[in-house]
C-alpha cells in the first residue's frame, strides 16, 4: 500500500495532555540539526479548504468529532510516512494518541456514535496491518490535570475556550491508562518526564530526555 521507506530514522513520539508543554519541549530540540521536527498539524485542522474542523469539533462535537478525527488520522499518517534524511524524527503526538486517547474519549462522551468509532478502528487496523509505523521511543510529558488546565487557560486558544476541566481530567486518565498502565498497545518504551515543572525548573528533565532522544547520534566515547 505504501512505498517501503529506504531506512527508518530513530523515531520519537512526544505525547501528553493538552497543555502539557509539548510545543515548548519540541522547541528545545530545534537547535539540533540532526532532528527532523514534526509538530502537530493544527493549522491544517484549522483550515481545510477554508473549513476550521478543529473549531467545529469543539463547537458541534456530535456532528464534527468524526470528520475531525478522520482528518487528524490522515494528517498524522502523512507525517508518519514522511521520509527524512536525518537520523532522528521527533513527532508531536501520533496516530496512537488519536486512537487510544482522543477517539476513546469521544466514544465515551457520546460525541462519536459507535458506528463512527468502528469505522475509525477499521482504518487504524488496516493501516497497522499494511504499514509499519516506526516508533523507537515515546516521551510522555506527564502533568496533573490541574496544571494542564491552567496552561490551557493561559494560552487561551480560541477553539479551546469552552473546554471544561472535566475533559482535561478524562484525557489525563486516558493518557495514564495507555502510557503508564499499558491498557492499550504501546509502540515503544515510554520515558516519563515531570512536565508539571515550570520553565525555570524543567531544563533538568529536558537534558534527561536528550540522553534518550539523541542516543543514535551520541558519539560513542571510544576510550
Ligand atoms: C493525534 C491527535 C491530536 C489531537 C489533538 N486534538 C485537539 C486537542 C487540542 O485542543 C488541539 C491541539 O492538540 O487539538 C484532538 O482533539 N484530537 C487529536 N488527535
């Protein structure tokens, strides 16, 4: 179905709740030119031929959760199969968080009808059976729901203005079930970072993650 990629770069997914600091974390790695950085394609979700599916999903979830998650899956798959000559590929989220966190949440709160849910599951299974989605490490930016929610309020994205704390709390539980308790398939080992730390104190966590993210290009000390 998909042309087999010549080689697989060391691929890292950065996962975490809304407001867990993923964009800031990825910015920290901009200085390494051996890393292909792929941020979440929110701008595509905001403008599909002039339609803001992202906004519609929050404003009218019963009608737009399905087309939104459908489109998210397509845009994430494009990033998964995007080739790079660089040795490391760092992606913000993945098809897996779409499947095991957001789609699960929308099924449980009834904004995805079970028929819509099963269509998405069939796509995920088909893709999984026909294309090897490379993943070598998951970095989990672990926050408390309270800290994540405070940051969402501070960042104040228009489309997220009506997101209630309960939604963030439920998404937190889904991330914990997946990445800590292994309730769903984890494509690689999980490095958990304390993302509650604020900017002044999080550098030690970033440096700890560098050891794992940059491992493939670390100059092995020969002596
Ligand atoms: C893979 C994936 C990312 C993603 C983000 N989102 C939402 C959560 C945030 O409000 C915004 C940006 O992450 O998009 C979603 O509803 N479903 C998603 N699925």
